[in-house]
C-alpha cells in the first residue's frame, strides 16, 4: 500500500543548506529468507526488512514474516527506482481567474515555463502543484504573479491572445533524505514524505500527460482501440506509480483500460447512442422519447466538439456541450446584433449559403447559450468518458481488459517504449533513476496449503481436498441441508408451457435430493403470469401463489420458498420479486432464467441448491478441525465480521450504502447481514453501532440457543473485522472511528473481545506471474500463480503489517491478489496465523466450489451492498434514472425511502445470488481500470 502520514510522527525535515553531509544511510536490500523460521538479518544486527521499534505507524507495525508453506519465487510487474538526491521545491501555481480544466492548465503552465527562470522546467499536476529542481527568485516575497498570453480554441484569430494571470507561491522545500529513511524503516511517514512521493509520481507522469489522454495515474495510447457501440470506444493504457517497499522504492507498471467517447460526426454518434439509423428520429416532433433524450443529453454533456462556424471560410473552433435543446434549429429564435430576429437554421443558411440538411432535429448548446446544429459538430478524438460504465459496455470492457498472464507481462514490457523514462527531461532533471532492466522483478513468495473441507452425512467421501483452489461435489451431501416442506413455483416466462414447468419441478426436486435437501411437497402450486402487467402485478401474483400454497397444505403456514422462472431480460421482474421476498414478505425466493433451467443438467441444479440451502438457513460445507484451529477454539469464541460501503456512480449524489455481515456459528461459515443507506460518498459506516450491536447479540443468542453451549462460552472473546471499500488515504480515519465504535458496542453489551481490524483491498496494480507458466508446480491451467500464493516481502509496506494473498485459481486473464493491511490487532496474530485465517475464509463462500479472491464475509458484505436497490419500492423512483439528477436536498428522502430487511430474513443468508441476476445494479456498477 502507499504509505500514510502517521499522526504521531515528528516534524517534517526542512531544506538543507548544501550537499548532503555524511551521505545517505545505506539502503537495505530485500529480505532474504534462508530457511524455515530463520531470522532475517541485515547490517548492524537489526532484522532486515523490519522497522525500528521506535518508529510510529498508523497501522500495526510489522514484527516478522510468515514461514508457512512451500517457498517459491514469482515475477511481479515492478522495477527498481532510486530516490533522488536533490531538494524539491514545491509551489502552488494558481490561475487566479477561474478553475481551469487540467488540459488547459497544463498548456498555461507549459507556456509559463518558457521563461528563463523556469529552466529546467518543473513538473505540474494539472491542478495547482508545481515542483521544481531549483528555487525561483521572486525578489523578496514568497509569491509572484505572472501574465501568460495564450489563444483559446474558440477565440477569433483576428483578436489578440487572451492574457491569464497565474500566481506562484512557495509552499515547501522537500528533502528526499527523510523519505529514504522512511523506506529504510528508520522513521515514520510524515506529511513531507507524502508530499515527496506525490512529487516524484508527478515527475514520471509529466511527459506522457503532455502527449496522451490521461486520468489520475494512467495514460492511454491510440495503438489499440476497440469500438464497442453505444458511442464508446476502449483504449489500452498504462498505469504507473512509484511505491515505497521494504528498503527500496519501486515503480509499479500495469495495463489499464479507458472508456472514450467515439470521435466523429455528432449526428452519426447520436444515432448510435439511441439505436437508430434515421437522423430525423432525433427530433422531438418525430417522437423522440423523453427518456432517450435524457440519455443522449447525459452522454453529450461536457463533451468537446469541433464546430464549423456559420460563416463560410471561418476555421473550426472547439467548444464544450453543456446541454441539448428540445426544439430543432428551425424553431429556435434569437435576436441578431442588428436587432432583427431569425431562427438558427435561417442564420446558418444565410451565412454559409447552404441550408441545414436536418433543421428539425435537436441541437447542442454551450454554457454561454450558443446553439449548435448537430450536423456542424464533430466530437474531438481522445476524450475519456468520466462516467459510470454502461451495463451494455461492461462485457466488452472485461473482454478487452482480459489478458493471459504471459501476454500481460509482455504488453507491459512493450510499454516501456511508450513510457520512455530515459527520454523524459523531467525524470532526468529531478535525478530520478528508473532501472528498467530489473523489470519484471523476482520476489520471494510462498504457497500456502489448501484447507480440507467437510461435507455431510450420506457423502461417499466426507472430506474434500481442493486442488488449485477448486473441488467438486460429486457424491457429496451438504453439511447441514435444510428441508423444504411447502413451496410454490411462479412462472413469468410466457414461453414456458405447463409440461415444461412440470419438468422443471421434477428436475429441481431431483437436484435437491442429490445434495441432501429433502423436498417434502412433490406437487407444488404452479402459478403462471405474463409479467407484462407492471411491477405491482408481480407482488400480487407472488402473494396469490403463497396463499394457494397455504390453502393447499392447510397448516396455517406460508411456503418455505418460492421458485420463480423469469424470461430473458427480466431484470425489472427480478427486482420486484426480491423486494417482495426480502423486504415485504420475508419469504425465500429463488429466481431462475427460463432459458437456463429447462432441461438443465444435475450440475446446474447442484449450483442452485448451494444458494438455496444457505438462504433457507442450512450450511453447505465447513473446514476440518486442523484448518479451522485458529477460529474454532472453544476457549476463545471468535466472531468474524465483513463490512463494505458502496458509493454511487461518478457524477451522482445518490446515497451510499453500507453493509456489515457477521458469523454466528463456531466455525465461521454462517453469516447474518445488516445494511443501511447513508450520506452520499461517506466512507465511514454511519450505522456501524446499530449493525454491529445486532450482530454481536445474535452471535451470543445463536451460540446459546442453537449450538447449546454453556453461557460462559457464548460470548465472543475475539472479533475479526475485515473491512472492504476503503481507499488508502482513509485508512487512519476509518480505523480510528470504526474501531472506537466496535469497542463502545462491546462495552454496552458487557463483552470484551480482542479486536483485529483488517483492510482488504482489490484495487491495486501489483500482479504476480509464475516464472515458468508451463510448469505444473508453478502455474495453474490458466497460466496464473497457484491458489494460496502469499507475498509479505519485497513489495510490502516499509513499516506496517501487510501482505498480498492470491487465494483463488485463475479462470480468464491475469488474477489479482487481495491486499491485506492490518490496522489494529489486540489478538497479536502472527503473520502465519492471520494469513492462514484469511486463506481459509476464501474457501467457505457458500455458493461456490472454488475458493474466491477475498474472504467470504467481505464478499457477502459486498453483495449485500450491491442489492441495496432492492430495498426501494420497485414502483417508486428509479435510482438509475436519477443517477445524475439526485439533488443534495433530496438525498434525505432517498435515505428515508430505504426500506429495512424483513425480520424473518435477518437471521438468514438471503443474499446468496447467481451470476445471472446477482449484478451490481447500473447505478452502482464501477469497473476500475486495469481489470
């Protein structure tokens, strides 16, 4: 992880008067593991790779390294860099008139640095930070105003260039020597060190930012482009980031994918967006639907276009679209300078001598009110689409981003020609050394042994031994299967006939019996509906089916579950079904696609049963005693919690959603959920107190009433809290506030468990590659590193307890490990113990016979967050439509509209979903670069 400023660190070092006296401390090399349990030693008797005990940290200080497992070496996508010797002078560079887009700000600063006092030029971040290798003499004060003349894209050529005022103010002098001591484990990470790292990252990005489209840490070339329809294209890019590691500075380089607006005629691209070929269809008078108009307006908002002016012979100029008009050019009247009125179509005909070809279609509009006919506009190439990824583009995005490990590594190697560090005058002038010859780096790793798993009575072999992170359920019965006493089936697919429905019923029952689920009722009620009667009809049909089931069985109880057959594209029906089951009625619902369940094989039904059994309250599989030794200690009852916060799409002020799940059983496989809506983009879990208190009380109740333990063994002695969704800059804040809440809750409940608080991150760019992708002992069939690969040396934090664990086997592309950062640990876990616990939790994800990439409780919390839309009335406001229009003053109404989970579901894993329908809803779907 990137370092974080320690709140207890000493003051930042100031500048030096001259050359560094006495030289820098010797650099520590990467720790070398010389044998099982061996001490890692470096010069001076201090353990190599371990920080000084006097150094303060935000998270838990590293006290050792893991030794469990088979020792291996892997490649990683990084190379070595050297911290520069010279001082770095930090200035604020502020355009005083207004906030400029980074693209324009870069042009202004480049123009400014043509003046002699700026040679060699500094590195600028496009916002306000300018870093120089020398001090600029302001002649006394610590700031100075500069006037910079520059022509704008839309400025007439016959006018003088516009003059911008830029104020430069000296902020600080950064001494990289302190940053080097942090890397060497000799001092805490200060704000000055954070500023130094930020400056060096700007230095390496400065050259590509001037020549390529870019976002925060990636830039994109035009050498690999894929048009994916809907007005978008994908481009291959490169991510680069300097990251401190144990005893050295590393440059992490990876591939990334950017979604761009397709360049070309606005008319052509608008037709592609709306799915039509007739330009006249872009007219409200011709019936362009309001919803389609809004979609197109959202697409074109803030897009830069080149406009051919009305006057013949005038050069094109570039403007930004602010909105769209609902009228055509022939109906938009404006007053000319001579006082006469005309319409836009007549104006263009008069000045250009040619009429508009499509005078009745909608037009673009700038922020200043200028109306631009679509046919005169062309979208400028190379514009990143800074918006949520549309669902229809997601599959293309994943396919484009997917590369086998060896191909990904070769593509990164090829990227060094584009990165061109040796040709960057900024890298050279700052004295930053990048050793490209060390790419890819070889680092030490270990492969942890897979845990053994136990299945239930009736299994031919109760013990399953995973291989490469996978196993199967052949001749296996679920560990604790539930029974289905009463149930009903509702068919919303009009193509499913009665004989097909009966066949599905038989296959479903056969599938249940094959894994140990006993189905008492063999002739369930079957209800048919079209699904065309609106969302309200869905609930009516489901309730009617439930009432018929009650009447048929005559026991005064409703169905244990509803099996629902959906048509392809039945997402709205799915949402209504889940709202009915999870929020309104508290009944288990299992949705199936008609195209999948008809004539499905037994393996399909086994997968369905994995989800269904967990929803009903059963347990699918448990780890054996040896694997769960750290969790199932009778003297130390352990509760495991997973938590996540999911934020709305870029540009939306819709609420964020938080979720916490917690284990209630002794083996840590049965989880209960709690979820809430909260203020948009708030990272701290707002209702953690309420959610954690409910879960902790439920843990004690389950241990006492279900597992029948003695009261003294029912209260948790250890609490493991795995937290997802936290950006690295917020680690300290989240840890301090949320750990304090957990302690307060425990105090209120009269319990005192020792707390371990761990951040689980996936949005990093380190990848691991087997040294020989064809060697069976080094790589799996996909060419990825083997499941259980753990790295806690070489690339990890200089001071703090963290590790990378690739817990899953590869399927497609290059696998991404999870990054574990231990921020708080009253339990004093050893690296081996915590790594084993994390790895074990990746094998108990209830609906899979493969290990997953993050611990199951984190995965569950993520799913619960992603299902938040189900908690809103399906016939009410569609948050997807409101994605760009939810005003801050209306946020509370959205939070208030979040309906709680039905009480009957609060003790069940109702959130088990399939890959077909268990998606992150459109508003909350975000695919990070480099997937």
